[in-house]
């Protein structure tokens, strides 16, 4: 079974103040190469965090992501990806 879109827990770092945080991004299209996925996640994180009292800057780097639903990981074998500098691993 091929999963096209899933919800991801995305770890990001604000490159201005070097703080890391996480946010859930819904309906992420996994049917694309890694570079395009990271670009999409950067924009999605930016859009999803604009409502925060202290939102991150526009200089966001994706540090990692994993399925937000543990059933996706177990039942469909979708793994996670993380940068070596991700503090949440």
C-alpha cells in the first residue's frame, strides 16, 4: 500500500535565534523527492507558525520529521528523517 499524504511532526530550527521547536503539518505529499519535500515543509512550517505569539523568523531549517500518527509508522513502514544537529532525537 502506497501512502501519498500523511500528517508529519516536523522539527524545525529558527536560524535567527537557533531555537528548535516542532509543529504538526497535515496532508504532506510524500510522493516527491527529498529536496522538494524539505522546501514544502519549510513553507508549511512558516505558514503554520504565523499565529504564534513569538513566531519564528522566515529563516527556518527543517531538522527532522516523523509521522504524527504512530499507526502509519507501524502499519505502513514510514520512517522518519532527522538532521544530525536535531536536538529532539
